[in-house]
C-alpha cells in the first residue's frame, strides 16, 4: 500500500532508517549499478554471439531464454531444433547457458515458457546422483572390468 502513496526514496528511507537525501543517493547508486550490470551482460551476450560456431541455434535459444520464441512461430524447443537440423538437447543446452548469463547469478530472470524452472535443475542433478544410478554405473563398470580381465 505504501508503494501507491510513497515515492521510492521515501520507502527506502523508512525501511533503512536513512534521510531522504541518503535514500536518493542509494537509489541513484542502485540504478547506476543496474545499468552497469546490464551493460556487462549485454557485452557477454555479444561476445558469445560473435565467437559462436552455431549462430542460428545460439540466436534462437537466446530468444527462448528471453521468452521471445513465439515471434518465429515456434511452439517448442523440439520444433526449433527440427527447423535448424539439430537436437533438442543442443537447443536446451544453449537456453540454459543463456539463462545463466542473463540471470547474472540471481534467480530473478527465469522465463520458463518452453523449459523447466531453473530450480528443477537441482532435482534432476540429484536424481542423476541417486543410489540406483550409482549402483547401475558401478555394476556396469564391474562387468566391463570382468570382461576385460577375462579376455
């Protein structure tokens, strides 16, 4: 409710216990820092695009990370992959990479229209480390070693 009545500086002054002049300097600093971070992020994106080996996939996956994929009439990562003649896994790989760059280390940027939430990556990573998977890998290794030693 306060946001509807108070200015940004007044809210910061109240929450941080500072004067309005100090709050104004804080908001200016925060705005400058945000612009600097945006410029650094854009520089990373441009550098990667200029040095990339598969520009069409990189650009389409960047659009997906931004949530702009429907501008091309695409309905899924699989559809985009088919159009480009690559695997869906490659498109997904780039989308996740772009999302990590765009997020700048925070979860505030997480467009999930054509992909899972970033928080689900931990769940999949944990599943890949489950006891069942570990047991299967160890068993496969043991059988391979037996076959190698047997020959």
